[in-house]
């Protein structure tokens, strides 16, 4: 949790300034999956990636790597052993949506609603720090905002969770 607090404080203090460049989304997804290979193998997960190699986004590669790492670590951690982890991307109009779908524990509606509404209001943050994934969501949400995008969740208990990373066509 110390790393997450450090990341959050640097974002809040304005120390993090995105350096935008055109990045292959597929290449970045495979890079992060490679970094998490040990966790994927330990859970005996089958990863299915459906992201076109020609799909590029304008982003800060390092910051979006942080978002993908947080999201994938949680998806892997809450997946059932020997399950699937699907990653899909599509471009519609001026937006690219990356979906990360696990078939694991899932969440009750109240938890999903909290994650979809959680913001960085400092007065509320400390009461939510009991939940490291909540801090991960705050960090991811702030990074996605820097990119003109968003993060959303849908889930059902014992069926899994889908995380939607929405990127605007132009970045910030």
C-alpha cells in the first residue's frame, strides 16, 4: 500500500506530467502480461487477447502501464484458478475501449457502485484506504483523467468482473 500512496500523492501534488506519444495498445498489453507471467502461471489462467496490432492510442506509456498493471493484478488475483482472462479492444468514433474481463469472484452491486463513483476527495479518501484496490482505482481514475479517458466496472458475484478503460482519440 505504500507504493500506491506514493503514486497517489505524486499525482495529487501535480508532480506527474504525462508525456504523450503514439503507443501500440496490443504491444503494451502484451508487455504488461509478460511482467505478470508468474502470477498468470501460478493461477493457471488462460489469457485471450483480442487487440489489433494496428490499434494505437495517444498516451503516456508509463502511466498507462501503471493502470494496466493495477487492473490486471486485481483481475488475476480475483480470478478462479484455471480460468480465463480476456482482453479486448475496439475503436468506436473518437474513443478506444479496452475491456479486461475476468471470470472470478466478482463483486456485489454496492462494491461496483462504490468503485464507479469513487473520487479523490481527500476528506473521503482516508476512510477508503482500508481497501487497497480502492486506492488502485483512485490512481487509475486520475491517470485516465489525465488522458481524457475514464475507468468503469461491471461485475456479478461468482461470475467475474469487466473493467472498461476508455481512451479519447486525442488523449488529454
